[in-house]
């Protein structure tokens, strides 16, 4: 075996035989980490500029490296870059190509850094950009919910507990409940971004470097808030990826719960809403079917994202400081989590504004389920009856309604007075669905007036981002 074959790897000087072909494939990450090329090049450009600033690279050398890296970026974007599994990862592929293009100057680029801090930098840069993209989709979905809430502020449907009819609410109020969940998700994502946006570049392999590097300068060039404080932690930390995955699991849980309701609401037994055809599919055998595949698939993908969170937690739980090869396994779950979240948010942001409500069906469902029973109890309390006694009175009146197939609002005054002499003609003002929702006229309540005001406040928060 020739010396050239021994040293084809950038790190191969110490080795006396070539890497086993299976091991080469088994340990390579180029199949999936090539998506980091843009951020790897940006990190290298900042590092080279800093090396020029401290005198390690001459102005001419920096120019050659800069032009060479931009040429490589162009090749990758055109699909002309020859990725090689022999060179293991995105970092070595780009560095080898740079050296091939500009000669020995390319070998100087890695001065004062390691693949350990290089990959940590790349992932943070990549995730930061994706967080910004996800934030936009999250905001777009929230805008759709807010618009739908304003549009349907007076549309009445039954509110449920235990999936049993509880009290009448408005569809707009229900949509704003989902917006509140997503508002918390957005806050968590921005908080996560703060911890992502710290620069590990310059930590080198684990202990820093003997060169007089300027880490604050590279951090500034790359838009980081600050350089990291400890070189050991810098190269081994993947908390930021776990934190992002925890955010992703929670937002997917929210979308999954939303999906469950959309699936229920579209079925014939509920028939509350209509999803546009473009977000549904049909059956290969049953021509009448219109399946809510998008919500169902989003609901299913929640398990996938939750699994990635557990993978990352398990990956890190037994690692000693500092960097270990285990950390190569961080990328695929993180990348797939990012892709899945983006797709699910896009699907929902596109679909939600196009929902058509079936107001008559929702109102009839609310009317059938004794949803104003609590209103009758509150009415009796205002007449001076203790709540527990009022509760029993209304329970008996509901039992009578079940027996006679009458809702409370369908009973005559004489029938209602069989259960309490305190009931008078004005009771019918509180037994109507409209009267029930209108009575909850406080911040957080379901009254149409409050729903419209809450939607306006939510829109202002969104616009201030």
C-alpha cells in the first residue's frame, strides 16, 4: 500500500492501513450532514477572516480561501459538487475540495480549530436559521386561527368535557384556545433560540488553541450573541438540540390534539366543519369517502417527533466530556424533527383559513345536549338558592328532559316550576344558547364581544414580533 493511500484522509498520517470499507461507510455522515454545507462555508469564512486579522493568514491567502469557498458553495447549489463518502463528512469534503482548488493555502484554513467545534458551530447556525423559518410558519398559522376566530365569533357550538356536551361556547373562542397554545410554543421557541445563538467556534478539539484567536470577532461575524464560556462544554453540548426537540414535541402534541378535533368534526356524526378537498383524499373502494388525511397524518407524526426527543436524550445520557463519536447520531433525529415540524405547520397554516363551518349543525348539537344546565343553576343561585341545592334541582329537570325528549329551553314555565317555585318567566333569557354565551362576558370568556376583543389583542401581539 502506498503512502498516498495511507494519507488520503486528512487525519491519516498516524495510520498504517486504510480504513475498512464497511467501517468507512458505517462511520461516514456525508449522506445526511451535507445539508450543513451553507453554514459550514459561512463558519469557515468567518474563521479565515479572523485568522487574517490575527496574522495567521496573509491577505492574499484569505482572498484565495474566500473565493475558493464561494466557488464551492456555487457548485453545491448547482448540484455539481462531488460528495465523497471516503471523506466522511461535509467538513472534510469541502476542505479537500478547497485544497484541490487553491493548493497548500487550503490546508491552512483549519488552523486553530477542530472538527469538534466546527460541527458544533455548523449545527447551531443551521438550527438558528431553521428556528427563524419555523417561527414564521408558526406565526402564519396563528394568524389563520385569529382570522377564523374573528369570522366565527358568534358561531355557537357545544363545548365538551369528557367528550360530553358541557356548555355552549363560540367557535371563535375555541380557535383562540388553540392560538394560546401556539403562543406559548412560540415563546418557548424564541427562548430556545437564545441558547442556540452562542458560538462554540474556537473551542477547538476540547481545550481551546494555542493561537491568539479572537472568538468574540468570529461570534460577531456569524451573528452569535457571544462566544461560549467553556471549551469542554462547547464541543460536547447538545442541550440546544434537545431543547429544540422538546419544543417540537410539545407543538406537535398541540397539533395532534387539534387534529383529533378536526377529524371528529368532519365525520358524519358531528358534521361541524368542511375541510377543502385539496387537503383530503378519497377511498380506492368507497366512492363516497372524503378522508381528512392531513390532520390524521399530523397526528401520526407526533410519535415520530416524540421518538426523536427520546433518541437525543438517550444519546447524551452516558457520554463523558468532551466530544464523542456518539454525537454523530444527533443530526438525523434533529434534521427529521425540523423537516417534520416545518411540513406540519405549513399544512395547518394553509388549511386552517380555508375551513368552512356548518353553523346550523353546531348550534343544533349545542341545543340538544342540555348545555345550558349550568346557566339554570346560576339563575337559581341568583334567586337565593344554595348552589348545591340548585345543582340537584337542575339535575332533576335534566332527568325529566331526557325522559320527555325535551331540552330545558323547550320546557314550559309550568314544567320548570315543578322543580322550583323560584323559576319565573325571565328564566328563558338564560336558557337560550345566545344568552348563555353572552353571559360569559369577561376576559377569557366565550361571549362574542370578548372573543372579538381577544382576537384583536392576539393580532397585536402577532404584529409586534
